[in-house]
């Protein structure tokens, strides 16, 4: 799942949204409730995908702003030679481990102006490493600290309030060695931080690099022949319905096999749930043998008729079934569509202190922060 940083929105609101919702509700009750998955008629696939895509898109596009907090519990797993690439301190017995777990716990505060594509986050992490085969903690030469990030369509700002950088440069004839530093970088740099410093809650409306509704529109295009026929001929789509008294779950399976290597076929099974606005509640990726490569499970809470993620569990496996990554996110607070001050998304909200440095890597300039103002400093040769 990629961080959303340049999302453009066109709202679907009012009577159109209501009509689409009622259409799917009528569809979900028209066949009765039998409790076991039943195949949907193929003649209904296109209409269903159209409507489900429009509903999930409308749900997101009616979220103008979203702010709150969430807890994180994430584990990365390293095996064999991967363990050697970790910066384990010299002399630590864990240097001989062939199975290491990196655990990140903590919480994130976030504010996102979805309408204007702006994000503020503060991550407070605790990171531990453990040699699983040796059953002991290990120490790694890697630094972790609180970090504040601001990402807009134009820039990526980052600042670690508790970290002093050691660097060597000469400004106005004086050698500068130690200081807190904030950075201004290109937006592209932020996309590399989706599992690191930049924690964008909007990404939980995404599946890898596309939204749920875009995924549904792609499937629709395959069915209607609106994509390359050679590609479409290697994609098989099936939809089943699982009805209960209070909801209907729709299981959509797409199987892709490459023209040159059928052994490389990949299956994706997603589930949409009528009780949460037809949003995605699970996604599984399997290989040609049925082995699971990825799982994603979500729950939602309803706020003012809109559905927001409440919990997110994402796991990836290697082809040999070794667990690689396990992420559990729990939203503890969500505030929807409240006004957000504009200064939330500029350097003044990073919490800089007088004397801190601000390095603009886009303009190749350096500043000193003083009384809520950035004062440019002239660089001189060493």
C-alpha cells in the first residue's frame, strides 16, 4: 500500500450517493438470506462493480478532513543473510542469529486535509530487536526518535525534536557542529517513508497502489473489454454473495496468469461488506498453489454516516510461507470534517525552537529558526 500524497478528488454527494446506496441494498436483499456463499449471476457483475465502486469512492470523497490518533504494533522479520545486513553492535551474541524480529510500537497523531491534500503526523516509536532462534534481545546501531512530518502537494517537511545532529559546516565564519535540524524535501522523498516516519491514514483506503474503487473499475474494464484484450484473456473474475440477516458480504476473486508463465499466476480475493458501506473488509493475495502471500483485514466505525477504518491488520509472507511483515493499526480517536487551521501544514507547526536549523534541500538553502521566522544564512566555504 502506497502513501497517498497527490490525490485529486471529485465529490459524489447528495441524491446520487443515496440512490447508489439504495440500489445495492435492494440487490443484497433480493435473493433472500441463506447464510452460505452463492455465486452472483455473471450478467450482474458489471452493474455491481459500478455501483460498489461509486459508493466506496463517495464515502471517501465526503471526508473533507480527518484527524485523530492510532496505535501501531509492527513486526519485521529477517532471515539468514538478511540478519547480517542489520547493524548489530559489535560483540552482541545476536550477530550469529538467523532469525531476527524488529518490533515497532507506539502511537501516531495525525491531521489530514483530504480536500486539499495536506497531511501532518507525529510518530512516537519504540523499537526493539530480538533474535528469535536465540531467544534474546539484541542491540542494533540504528536511531529512532519522535518525528513530526508535514506533506503537501509541494513539499515534505520533517523534524525530530529530541535529536541533535552532528554536522560540520561554516556559516558567517563560524563552524556549526551540533543542532536540531528540520528538513524540507521533495514530495517524492515522502513516498519512501510509508512504513517509516510518514504515517498517512488515507492509505488504508488503498490496496497497494490503487484505491478500492479503482480496483473495482479495473475489474469492470476487463469484463467490458475496455482494456487490452491480450491482458484481459488471462484474467478470470468470479463473484459470490454471503448473506446474513444484517449484511451481505461480496467475495470478488480475480485470477491473473501471465501469457508466458502460467506458473506465475496470482489470485486476489477481496471482500466488500454492505454493513460498512460496501467498503473493503478483507483482501488476500495467493500464488498459483493457493499459498497466501498477503492478507489485509479491516474493521470500520461510522461517523455521521461515513465509514472510517477502526482497525487494520496487514501481513506479508515469503513464497516459502515465512512471515515477513505483520502490521496492526488501531485508531483510538477519529474526528471528521472539522475546520483545520492553515498553519497546521507549514513549518511553524513542527515545534521548532529558537536556534534550530532548517535545511531546504529543494532550494539548497539553510535557515535559522528564530521567533517563528526562518532567517536565511549565507553559506561560506570551509
